C-alpha cells in the first residue's frame, strides 16, 4: 500500500495528452479567429480577423437584427445537427462524464465550436470557454474512442482536452487544471491529474506563438501595501458578489422555465433569445459579444460610470435571459465582465487602492460564487492579470462569495441543469472512511471450522441436530464455514446453505465439496475489500495470513464495512467537549479545636 495507486499505463495516457493538448490549442485559436471573422462580417460587412466588436458597427439596427439571425442559425443547427450543442458546454461535458462513458459524438466536435462562433460573433453576450471545454473534451474523447482504454482513462483524456482548450483560450494553465479537478474529474488521483497537467501545459506552449504569452488583462497595478480597511471591505465585496451570483443563477433558470412554457418548438427559442439580446444591445452596445475590451477597461479603471452601470444591468439581464433559450455560449467571460462591473461600481464609494483593484477582487468573488470553485476563481484572476499583490484580497472576497452561495443555493449554474435531468452530483470530495480502516482493526474471529476429511453427510447431520436442539453452541449463527486441511491451512470454504440441504448420507469429503475462498489480508484496507466483494459478488471474506500456506485469522463482512461508516458518521455528527476549565476546589480549613 502507498499514498497513491499509480498504474504503469499512466505514462502511456499522459503521452497521449500531448497531441490532445496541441490539437485543443489549435482548435481554441481557430474558434477565437472564427468569432472575430463572423463579428467582422455581421457588424462591419468585411472579411477580417481583427479585434472588432459589435459596438463598432456604423448601422445601429444591426445590433438588434444580427443576434436574431444568429439565433435562427443555431436553432437549425441544433434541430438538424445535434441537440447537444445547446447550452453553455460545461453541464454537457459533466453529463458525458457521469452517464455517457466519456463518449462524445464526432459531429459535436464540429458543430459546438461553429455554433458558439455564430452565437458570439452575431452579438451573443457569451464566452468561448464553455464551447471550448466541450470541443477540447471531444478531441480527447474521440482519440480515446479509437484506442482500447478503460472508461476512467477515456475520462482523463476527455478532461485533458477540456483543460487544454481552457488553457489555450485564457493563457491560464494552472486555473484550467484546477477547474478540471474541481468541476470535471470528480477525483484527485495521479492517473487523472497527470494527463490533464500535460495537456494544459502543451496547449499553453502551443498558444504562445499563436496568441502571445502576455496576461490577458494587465494593468490593475495593485500596490504592495494595502490598508486593513480594504481587507475588511473585501468581505463586503464578497457578499455582494455572492448575492450577484445567486441572482444570475436564478435568472438563468427562471429564463429556462419561461422558455419551456412557450408553445413553440425549442428550435425557435435561440431566435427569441436573440430578440432579448438585440434589445439590450440597443441600450448598451458594448454589452454584446465576449467583451474582452470592456473587461480590460474595467480592470484598469478606465470605464465610465455609464458603462459600468450599463454592463452591470444590461449584460446580466441579456446573458441570463438569453442563455435560458438554449443557445450556445459560455459563462466565464460574461461573469468576468459582470464581476468587473460590480467591483468598478463599488470603487465609486470604496476607498481607492489602485485603478482596477475592486474590479479585480469582485471578479474573483463572482467566479467563486457562480462556479462555486473558489480556488479556480482566485488562480484564474491571478493568471489573467499577474497581480500577485491582490492574492489575499481575492481569497477573502472569493471565499465570502463562496460561503454565501453554498449556504443559500443548492445548485450552481453549472449543475442545476444536471439536476433537472434527473442526475445528482455532489461537489464534496473527502477521503473514503473505508480507506483509513484496516482489516485487522475490525475483523472478528471465526467461530466454527471443519476439517477437510469430514464428510458432507456427517456435518449435515451435526447441523440439523444443532437446529433441533436450539443451536446451543452457535453452529448455525455462522453462514460461511472455512475448511482446513490436515496442517491447519485454509483449503476452501462451504456455505451453511450448501450443508443444511445436503444428503445426510453423502460421503463426499468437505475438501472436495469446498470451493476456493475469496480472502483478505489483515493489512488491507476495507475499501479494497469492498471492491473485492463487488467483483466476486460475495458479502463475506475470510482473513488469512500472507504465507505460502495461509493460516486463517478471522472473517470480515458487510457488517464491518458498515461499522467503519458508523465511525465516520459519529466523528462527523457527535459533538463533545474534550478539555474543560474547572475552578480548583479549595480544601476547607480545619475547624478550631475545642476543649
């Protein structure tokens, strides 16, 4: 036994993650370029891959029309291509891991990024990260489907592709790895972490020559020294970010419920969502699209009050209401923008620390509250800005938002959709109590054994006599009888049912009747035993020594596994006081002597 179980195949699977990371980086770069191309075509009427945004259009009416056109195209793609392109990508990736055997259809790998590019390029207020997660995961899954691998290995490669796509999009390898651990892997093991890390690093290295290596949003310039009052206000900022996360999540699923009540086919819903986006674009044009330029302005303190309020209100409304229509687009970039706008609004009344300080910490808070992955949110902000001086304020803000979110909301925007499809996903990861208990701690001695030379009929007669006498020696209390050879070593096992129903005249020796025993060793964990019971479909195991001729030590059953669970429950729920402070008792003074 060791701290980790590392099969040799982890090297092979990690090597496969290298081409997956490289391809995912190319796909991510291609998606960003495709979004830029469609934006140029839709709003500027030109072929190009520049940095144009919908607000740059000279024809204001396009802000209202193009989102509807994009919604119509996405509806047709979902109806006649694949319905799996609907949504923001992360729930779909999680679902394929949980119930789909980590298998992604090849057409999804093509249609998902194309639909996202159309949605965002025609003004959709979404991010590219959700579709990239789904598409990068499809790259890993497709490669794995051509190879003879286990479902868990296929899952590792799917998540490796997802993390690689994330890393290439945001130049944030560590945050992408954390996102994989907190949201997609559902475990912390070398067999899954190593392929994900290899893919994320590979994608980041491939991204460098294509998109650059500088931080995506630089310029907050957080100083080395921050006043204590600012740390206290980070709790307030985190509370506000948590409330915003609650409101945004509720808005998405309120919208989804409203669309579900419409008496029109879901194919038309993205176009209706496009109407909402277009109306919002007429009010605040810069709320349309990914909005990296707006996020940069918020994080450098260059946003006007009108832009801050417009983004905070309009972006939140059109993002939440249109996402419920089933269109294609991610949640992270909109949350970057909304979180930054919240912090910029707070900066109007909070004490000045640096131009983009409050926008940065609120961005971390909103991510912690919306995704309920505070570590991912904190590291994301660090890698996006390289503002190490803001680390402690971001930890405070993200943790406060996370606390409020998990206390007041059962599901996040990423998992509520799964719950509505009849699935349950827990985000609490802990050590299995069966892993910390050894067999020797809970095993019980074997009460009854039989010699291999005794006949089945003889033992059957003995058991029947015990039954008629009320079983005074407890022979029938045991369900599994070890059979020992002449040297006292374990020869096999017979069940009580086999013996009770045998013919009393049966001359067969128990040594021939016994079947091989499924055994355990005293130094094994109960988790190993639980897996062995499941594999062999038994509920009891004999405990034997590690010798050429194993000696019988005891028996372990499902009852012992439940006992370990009870210990864990007791430690979790039983409150007790270990130390107390009691006043020292004074010894009463002796009474004066009397004559």
